[in-house]
């Protein structure tokens, strides 16, 4: 009897982690006027949160949230999020309240993961499995044998139904219960084999940027906690192949920058760097996965123009779109253009500059711009203060990657970041 209860308890504690990490981007229930709907991980958070609240007799404080709660700063910051949104509303801006709902969901996730209290070895095992499964899916997708579920789905398939920009990025007015097809006659988030842009395949994630970020976090964890290189080298090589196929240069730069601050064991660091250089050299010489063309198109670009675009978004001197056509910087120009729009909201009042506008975009194409524009000078300083105890490799990774990716708008990136930092915190407490 006791053994059965113990097995059930282990299953109940493992189930959320498995779903949070491995569930694909499939909507279960639609949300009117939004492309993305409610997914299985959202439902798991809802039901598990109710379960823990009931088990603790509704004592959220101090049973579920207390001084020992990991990521407590994230919860403490929520009132400021609401304050910024209210100020944005007062100044007739359009803060996206769905972001506050997602923030509340993350708070529920923090409570659940603290209650589950996963150990380091379980987290590492799940990360290893995640790398292997993604590698299999990435290879099959790359050679156009299977498709995949993404955040935006197959835009080309539905382009005839609506304006493609509004359809693919934000708003699809679906009012019925989804159950995968949303009455559209096909799986809304499913992309057919060969339908991925430039063959940048996402594995089991919502997009190439999410794949690259999560894989980077997994590798950080393995390097930190696995002592023997031969145990992690296969995973590093698989990760490098996936990063190359995904072609997310901002995340690759962030991964490299964070890695510089990662390893204190210099012998281990030198070996990993040496093996990586040899592997990349062979990839280039043998032109695996069209590596030479990827290097040419994605990395051999005009970095002076790139810097001008970045600073132009802040100074209002952004080059014309026609000037960057054909340079490989088109996506960076589009990002900078949206940054300029978000930054212009702050200039409407000193109050907005100080407290932020609450965020008028669901996705800002930059975590750094998200913080600055949504929360203003005061909120940015609070975020910096709350982040002061984070490990340097993670701070550098977020700063570099967060320049071009709105990192934590992704549920799975938040999960992986939490698990990495949670495992690192427990490791430090154990050895302190």
C-alpha cells in the first residue's frame, strides 16, 4: 500500500516536468482574437496549483510562498507590472493585459516547481533526453521527412484566408473550442515537411529561437554538473549541429559569450573548446548541413551596418528599409523598427519614462527593450537589483541573447531557465 502511494507520488511530481518540457505547441482551447490558445501545460499549471492550494488549506502565505521560495523576486515584481500597465492605460496607450495573465501563470509555475522540488539528477536526465529527442526531430525535419508544431503554424497554408501578417503573428478570430484544428480544416500550429523557412527547423519547440535557447541552457547545465567530458561531449556535438541548422546567430553569440564565464576548471574548458573547434572545422570543410552557405549568409555580414541599425532605433536615425535589402540584415531592421515604436511611447511623458508604458506589444523582439519600455527607468533598476545574485554566465547569456529575442515571453524558455537556476541554487546550498 505504502509503495503504491509512493509510486503515485513520484508520478504526480514527475508529470508536470515532463509535460512542461516535452509537450508540443498544440492548442486545446482557443482564445478569441489571439493566434495562440490554451495548451496542455496551461491546464496542468491550473489544476496542480488548485491541488497544492487545497492540500495546504488555502494557506498561500507562508506555505506556498515564503522567504525560501526560489525565484521569489519574480513574484514580488508582479505589482510593479500592474502599476506600469495602469500608467500606460492612463496615457491612452494599449498595454497588452495578456502579458499580465502570462506573468500570473509563471507565478503559478514557480509555486508548483518549488513544491515538486526536482533534484539535480532528474533535471539533468530530462535535459539529456530533451537534447536527444530534439536532435532526432531536427534531423528528420531537416531532410523533410516530418513536419512540426510551431507557435505560428503554417502561414503559407492559410495566406489566402486573411492578411498574412495579422494572421501569422497575432490575431486569428477563433471562437470555438479548438481540439487541434480550430475548425480551420487543418492543424493550426502544424507545419508540413519542407514548410520551414530556409529549412530552419524547430525540433519539438515553438520555433528555432526557442530551440536554440533551450538547447543552450541544457548544455550549460551539463557542463556545470557533469565532471567527465566523455559523458557530455555527444550532447555538445548534437547541440552544435542543432544550433547551426537553426541559424539563430544572436543566440549563438549569446551562448558563446555566456560560456566564457561558465567554466572554472581550465583543463575542462580547454578540452571542450578544442573539441568544439575541431568539430566546427570539420563541419565547414565537409560542408555538413550546408554549413558554408549558412556561415556566408548569417555570419559574414556587415557588422558596422548592424551597429548603425541598433543605435538608429534609439536615436531615431534608423536607415531606410531599402538600404538593408539583400544584406542579410532585414530581420534586424524589422526588430529595430519595432523597438523605435516601443521607445517612442516612453517619450510621451516623463512619467512613462520613469515607470514604463506596460508594454504595447505581445512580443517585442528583444528582452532588453521589453524591460526598458514596459517598466521604465525605475522598473529596469529594480530588475537589475533583483538579478544581482544570478550567475554571471546566465546574466551575460541573457544580455546578449536578449538583445534580439524576447526571451521570457516563451513559457518553455522560462521553464528551462528556472530549472537550470534551481539546480544551481540547490547545488550551491549543498556545498556551502
